[in-house]
């Protein structure tokens, strides 16, 4: 990789390839969601809720942050999905002012089907996406890996 203030033609090519591979996967994902009757953002919300880390709760604020949309847009998205019986709202047991969102059994089944399709697609297209990302981060990864190995070696020598 070049310096922080310069970018090479090869880096432009790597960025373009990464964006291309990412867009191909996103296009697949959008089409798959629409084929089961969801908008892509609805699919993303289902996945976000199901895949939240254990230390996070599915509050409107958390979901808005993870989807990178405004709070009021998240509320509207949730409302539409509750109407379709994909999600349900519950009051937070620890703070009755907060509303938490969870998948219904129907929402869980729709997400499972979509996730199986996505896993199959990533097994096919994932290597090209990973290779494009690696081309962008290779210089940084190699340096940090070498520095970590050097640190391990020096600490082994002192022990």
C-alpha cells in the first residue's frame, strides 16, 4: 500500500473490485428478499434482530443505529413489519418506557429461509469478495501480523 496521502492505480482497481463484488452480493440479497415478499430493509431488520450480540437489546435506538437509519424511520419499519406479523413489540421488563422488538415464529421462518439462501450464495461468491477485501488490506494485515509475530517471539525469548 502507498502512503496515507497517496493512492496508486492498483489501489483504485482494488477498491473498484471490492465495491463490485460487494454490490453483486447486495443485489443478490435484495432480489432474494423481494422474492419472499420483503423489502431489503425489512430483511435487514430481521437479520439485525436475530443476530444481535448477547449484550445488546433490540430497542428502537439500537436497531436504528445498526441499520444506520433515523429513529422515526425505524419505528415506521417496525410498524409495517408488526402489521405483517413478522415482528412483535414487548415492553422492557427493566424499563417499561422502552419497547423491545422480537421476531415472531413467522418472521423467524422467513429469515431462516433467506439466510440459507445467503449462506449458499456466499459459499459461491464469498471467495471473490474476500480476495478483493484482502487486496485492499493486505499491506496493513501483513505489517500488523509481522509486528504481532515479532512481539510474540521477543516475549518468548524473555520467558
